């Protein structure tokens, strides 16, 4: 049993599908999360939020998301070649986590759309106002048409 197994079992509720243990910590992958535990503490991040992994500040590897750094892993905690191979395998787990999230979550419009109003429970239509009596229309008397008289040329 490894140095970090007990702590990992306490923190991680999901099945660990891949792990790398080094002299300074352990990295574990579950179906949803990436975990890093060391003597200084631990952290986790959802796999589907990982966008990139690159060299971080100092002697660290930075796990980056859309909004910036999600996690820093010290290079001294692992053998460099083992860490590199482990992080290469992380790509397929991130892709799988994203596709699982996409397939399992219903489209937001379907969840947020209210049901159509039912005719029998809707408000009663407003009654039409009764027509007002219209005063009888009497046309004006025909006017005489006055043409201007021809003017002499």
C-alpha cells in the first residue's frame, strides 16, 4: 500500500481509474476528476474543465482551464518521464469526461422551457363590449358646383 492510499480513499468517492505515485505525492484520475495529493495538501479539478497542461512557474506543471490555472503539480514530486507519460494519458480521460457530460445532460432549452398554457385552465376571455348605438347619419345637402367663369382671352 502506498503512502497516500489512505488519504486518497478518504477523499475520493469515485473509482480511481489511473494513478501515479512518486516520492512527493500522488496523482489520481477518476471518471470525473483529476486529484493531486502531497504532504502539503491536496486538490482536485473536474476533468471536463481541463483545457491544457503546460510548464508552470518554477518547477511545476500547470493544469489550465478556461479561466486560468486549475492546479499546479510540482515536478519534484514525480520522476519526469513517468509524469510526462501519465499526463499524456490524461488527454483521453478528459475527452471521455467531456463526451459523457454532453451526452448525459439534456439541452438547456428543454429544461427551461415552460409548458404551453392549457386552454381549460387559462384565463377566461374578456367579454366583448356591447356595441354603442350610433347616431343616424344624415348626409349634407348637395352643394352647387361653381365653376369659374371663363375669362375673356
